[in-house]
C-alpha cells in the first residue's frame, strides 16, 4: 500500500486528519522500512510510544501493536517519539520528531478555532496550515522532520493472562496482580486507599 493510501486508511481508523496522526504514521513507516518488516500480525513487534496523543493511533494502525495485545507500551514523557522493535532480537528504531512548534500565526489561529471564536476565513486558514504541516510530516525527507536512531531495545515480556478476583469492596472483578489488602479485605486498585506519610 502506498503512503497516500495508508494515510487515507489511517484517517478512517483515527476519525480525523491532523498533524499528530501524521507523526505516528510517518514514524511507523520509517521504522518498519529500517527494520525490514511489515505490519505485525500478532506480537512479533513492540511499539514504545512517549505520548498519549493522536500519533499513537497511527502506530496502532500502521504497525499493528495494541494495548490489548501487550505490545504497545506507553511512557508518559509528552514527547513525539516512537520506538518500534522486533521481539525476536530486540533490534529497534527510535524516531524523534523535531521542529514541532507552531509559528505565532498558527498558535493564534489555533486558539481561536479550538476556542470557538474563529471566523470562517480563519478556520479555512487554519485548515490550510494544518494540511501543509501534514504534507511536510508525511513527504519531506526524513532528515528534515525527524532524527532516526537504530538501537537495541530492552523488551517487556509477553502479555500474560491472570485469574480474575472479586473485589470485596465494590464487587467488580479485577486482574489478580493488581489486588491489594486493605483492612483485611482483598480490594481492586480503584477501591484501594494508598497510605503514605511523605
């Protein structure tokens, strides 16, 4: 599937077109090419994402890694950085995007658009600027949009299946290793009241 076709399908998966989605799509395509692999059918690839923004959907769609399969790992660093690795040997590709800040015009227009105060003309201007950013992310030479680093990745273990335990507080079932003892009862994390003197 060529890049434009992949992009169109990624938009359907994500629900809208945006620069964030483009980052995840481009990072994924770069990583898969560098690793010499295609989309994961199951758990043969691992994706480590350092954001919880739109780009993660691009990774899920292009690479085939998902939270449910346990091969999508989220690290809450707030960075547009994506690492894709082969499980069989731990070889990975880390893609870090550069020059992501908007210019003043884009910031002002974005504030108006997302704040609901933009005129139709301003909305159109913003849309055109967003479309240009998307095209730049997807089609500019890789060295102009990101830094790519080959690396050995310490991979997490494969996802495991655990017994379900009934929370003695709320009556809902939860994964056994997430249980806590509280006042002599086995409780889930949402019912557990953490105790700390710090």
